[in-house]
C-alpha cells in the first residue's frame, strides 16, 4: 500500500511541477502538488504506524502542527494581495528550510535507536540538511525583507571583503560538518550558525530586482534539504 501511495504522490508531484510552467495550468498544478504532499505524509504515517508505531503524544504534535500550519496558510492565502506573492513565496520557502533544519537537529540530538541506518549515511544526511536548510532559511528571510522594503543593501556588502567572510563561513561550516560526520553531534551548532551567516552573506548584497531569481535558487536548495 505504501508503495502505491508513494508512486501516486510522485506522479502527482511531477505533474504539478510540469503544470507550473504555464500560467493557465499553474493553479491546478499547485493543487496537484499539494495533494501529492498530503499523500506522501499519509504514506509515512501509515508506514510508521505499521512498523515502529506512533505514540499518543506524537499524534497530538502531528495534529496540532497540521491544524496550525493549515490555518496560517489559509489566512495568508486569503489576506495577502497578489502583488505581495514573491514575499510570501520567500517566507514559505524559508519555512521549508527551517523544517529540514529542525528535523536534522532532532535526529542528531535524539537519534532513533530502532532504525537500522548506516552511521555514515545518517551523519551525512544530517550535515547536508543542516547546511542547506540553514542557508535556505536565512537567505529566504533576507530576500523577503528586501522585497518588503524592510531591509536595504548596506554599502559594506558591495566591497570585496564580503567574499572573504563568505568563504570563512563556508570553511567553518565544512569544519563543523567534518566533526559532525564523525560522531553525529560535535560541531552541530557550528555548522548551523556558520551556514545561517553564509545564507545572509550571499543574499544581502543582491538587489531587490534580482530577488525572484534568488528565491528560485533558494527554492531548489529547499528541495535538496
């Protein structure tokens, strides 16, 4: 059953992504993608219930999170004008990056004992999710603030020194990732802080007119995370 649900979710998601390339089919494609994500989440819950089980506390968190997220999404969709959609997309994209970041933090800090996954695969997945998720979140928030007019481009970000700091943040994130890949916890917050600063550093110098391109790039990062 889970295989059939996953297959259907993948097909609907592929159709949704394809439909987003045209204005006339974008709305229906967005609905297909939403249905695909709901099916994927349902498949995970169904599989987890049949294998490791889901506690009552977990069900409470899942239901509360679904209700709160759905309510916020509905209110945002109704109240935000179409002219402000780029900012909303950036915000939602940042939420996706933060979700990946929090999941990776949860797995790193509270590793499941009953899941047979190779240590190197687990640690590598955590490193990638933390790195990309932090960059996506911080970069998307900066992009939203610039599109909204809350944040301007500081003069110092146009100097060549910014490349040094961005490289420094990337190196620190790499060091944190190396330590994290060894035992699953050391270097955890180093990679989160360095990656978040890197996301700010690479997004802040870009002008508001180019922000839609930046948001599209960050959206792809969110998919990787």
